[in-house]
């Protein structure tokens, strides 16, 4: 009989690591826009800043998201020559991106407040 219980990252049948990954994906857009609100950045810088906050993101996740944000008009970019390799693509927030970030920040604050209240009620 095959063992159907996945015990690698689960406790009681719940995949905690998977749940954490889903939560991180849900806030990644907010985090990237927040980083770019501080100034233009190229993808390696964005990854480093995310890593510094314990949000580990790989290029294969970041690049498609940056492309989608650019295609929706939230980001722009410029090329800049590099002294140590090929030119770098620096991303920046557009005016629409700045407004969208403000709306996301409000939504995030409301969500955090609601979740915290729910957690407190469960104690």
C-alpha cells in the first residue's frame, strides 16, 4: 500500500511551507512597488532588498512580474551602461504606479488590521 501522507513540510496534513509561499506571492507586487518608490533599481538590487527582509525571490519569479507590471503601465525602465558587464535595465514607478501603490498600501493596512483582529479573537 502506498504512503499517501506527505510528511516533508507538513504537520497534520497541512503544508506550512506551501501556505507561506502563497502568502509571499500575494504581497510580492506590493513589496516590489514599495522598493521602487524609493528610487530606480535593477532586478539584482530588488532581489537583494527583498532578501534582506527575508523575502527570498529568484529571478525566474521576479522578471515575469516586472514585465507584467511594465505592461500594465505601473513601471517604466531605462537602460544604463555598466562598468562591470552588459547594460542594466533600471525599473521605476510611473505616475500610475505611484497611485496604484498608494491604493495597495491602504488595502494592505486594512487587511493587516482585519487579520490581526481575527487572530486576537481566536486566542
